[in-house]
C-alpha cells in the first residue's frame, strides 16, 4: 500500500498527545478516533499508562504494533522530536 493510501485508509492510528483532560484537543481527537470500529487506536502519553480504558504508551516507539498513521496533538516545541520518533518507529503517515 502506498504512503498516500495509508493516510486515507489507515488500519492502525496512534494519537500522540492523547488525554482525558476535559476540553483538551487530545481528548477531542481521541473521542473521534474511537468512533471508528475499523481501526486500531493507540493512545500515546508519557504521563499515564491507561486512557479511555485502553493501554497508553509513553512513546510511539513503545507501541507494540506497526502504526500506519500518527496524529500529533502536542505543543509545537515538541513536534520535531515526535516526528523523529515516528520515523524511527516506521510510521508511514504523519
């Protein structure tokens, strides 16, 4: 599958910056991602091991499955490092 196809139809998605904090962008995105029953969702947050009754991972490199697409919802200053980690983890779409 090409990179563009993966971005339009990912089977696995990691949300980096997932949170349960009311009003946070990471929560809104997570709630929307969880509506899809066709995709496997991985919350990534270094400050908690559980989110939305799911295992949460401290880094994209700790996710146990291959991730087709990563959604980044973190402060702008952290994005370059997050994208570097996504590259190391082999994420196709970022």
